[in-house]
C-alpha cells in the first residue's frame, strides 16, 4: 500500500529533522521525505495539517499479560492500547505465566504478536530458570528464539555468585542484562517510599538504600565482567548519581525511568490512593525533580511507560494490599509532552527519549523516519488534549493515577509496517 502523509511537521530526532514536509510510504517502508518520488501514486492520503509526524514510539517496558494473566489483559487489548498510544515497538519483561525461560514460549509469544496492526514485540528473556535466581537459562537458545536481552523482571538474584556467573556468560556472547535495582531485604514488606508520607500514613517504607545497595552490586559486577547492563526504572537522585559516576568511569550502563515517576512523588499517594501503588515506589519530590533533569540532560537514556495493567479486584482494595502497577501505553506520549513543556525542552530532544534512544538500547531498526526504514509512524495533534478516563483507555487495565486529568497531545494515526493500525476516524 502506498500512503502520502501531507502537510505535517516532521520531527525525526534520529536524523535531526524538524520541518514541514510530506512523508511517502510504499511496501511497508518510508520511500521519501519532502519531494514526491518519481512514479509515486498513493492509494490513500493522510492530512496531517496541524499535526506532528514522528517515528512510532519505542517502549522499553510493557507487560502484555499474555500468556497466563488474560483476566488482567489480553494481547489484543494491549496491542490496541499500543496503537492508540502511537507505540509501534515494545519490550516485554519475562514474568508471564509460564515465564519466558524456554525458547518455545518465546517463539509462541512472537508468533501470537505477529499480526497486522500489532506493535513489534521484543521479549526480554528470563536470566535464571523460573526467575528463581539459582540456575541460568539457556541464553543462547533464548536469543535465537527472539529475546533481545535478559533480566529478572522485578525479582532479584540474591546469590551474587549466580549474578556474577550470569554476567560473565552474557558478556561472553554480548547479551545485554536488564535489571531492576532493588535489594529484596531492604524492600521487604515495603509499599511506599520510606519518607514523611509513609510515616504519617503508617505504611511500611522502602528506603532509597534499597535501590543504591542493589545498584552498587550490579555496577561492581558489570565492571568486573564487562557485561552491558541496563537499569530499569531508576527512581532516586542518589541512584542516578551513582549511575552517572559509574558510566564516567567506563562501565557500560544505560537506564530508563517510568513516565509516572517524572510527574508524581510520595505526596500523590494522597489518602491511600491504590492507583499510586507503584514499583518502585513514588519517591520524594527532590528525587522526582532529579529524574526530570536527568532525563533532560541525557543521564537517563530513555523514558518508558512501565505499562502494567491490573484488574480492578487487585486495585480497589486497601493501599498496602493493592497490587503495584499502572497502565501506561496510551499515556507515554502525553506524559512526555507534559514533561517537555514544563522543562521548556524542544520536541526534537524530548521525542528522542521515546523513539531513537530506546531503539538504540534494544538494538533495533526503529525510532527513525530515515528513507528505507520500516514505516512505523505516529501522527499526533500537539494542541489537542487527551482526557484520561476508563472509557477512553483501550487497555483492559484502567488503573492509573492520572485518571480524570487532561494531558497534552492526542494520537491521530499510527502506522505499523506501512499499515494503518489506529485512526481517530474509527474511534
């Protein structure tokens, strides 16, 4: 199919493009930007007047809940949410049921996700069998099946010798290690940041030390082994400072931050709001501000949705019993635009954090509008607001602390491999 996207403002951070131009798509790829290529006759046109045309978003953390947790969300519902949010590529953690620790399970997920209109799915394989932190998985076989990295989701490896061996093996074959920095003993039974709000509400706290202690171990072992590590969802100013120092010393480490951690802090727990029960927890305002600055100056490499749909039964209960997580695929772009406006950042810089920068971390050809690249494209209206409501969300999970708010930016069209996956004309 040949598509002509006209009258839009094209922003492609990967190539430093920010100008009014037309985009031409044929055979699932971008064939030209600007002048109409010779012999091009479109089958359809998209009028992007007043809109921004950018690469499809790349999300580093999106739980699709399949296989095993279909009562929380289905692949179909979350892929619809991804398309509605302009997300065309995403990485999913291995904590499904069964876990992604065998090649056949990875191949099954990849096969299920290989449907027209579905975002490209990049599984993160389990680093240890059953995520138990005891025996390593067959990483080479999992990589052949389609895993782009290996990690433990939210589960720690307590035995540091096992972690050392895992990093040594990964370094030998060049496999990236994606880890959450949280010490399970310091965080045990915790449900909120260990600060004034948790103390006032009588909630068990998770100290910043839970992040920094775990992060110190990960960074030291990365130095020892030469492994490439990616720190998922960093949450504190102290952790960010440690990571910056480690990178300056030559350790190969990247990191991301969850979108909700850019806008919320411990005070947003309010009167025990279970939608604000997140993992890692919302920390102090000073931590939030440091994360906002770190993402702006590049200390934090990418912004992720940390999409974790949770069923109502697991959320509409007391705060300390509620399951952590928030839906985020449809909010990644609006929350990025809100952060950029508040930080007075150019869109070229802001959109890089959800397009080419996460694509580089995964190691995929995505997040770009370069001629010849796959036609994964997001067209959004920066002047239109998106009101966050249960009815508006395509995701089966309606759990988000942003319910009821109006956020900037509304996705109008999403193309995946040159096919129209989402259009407001059909909403």
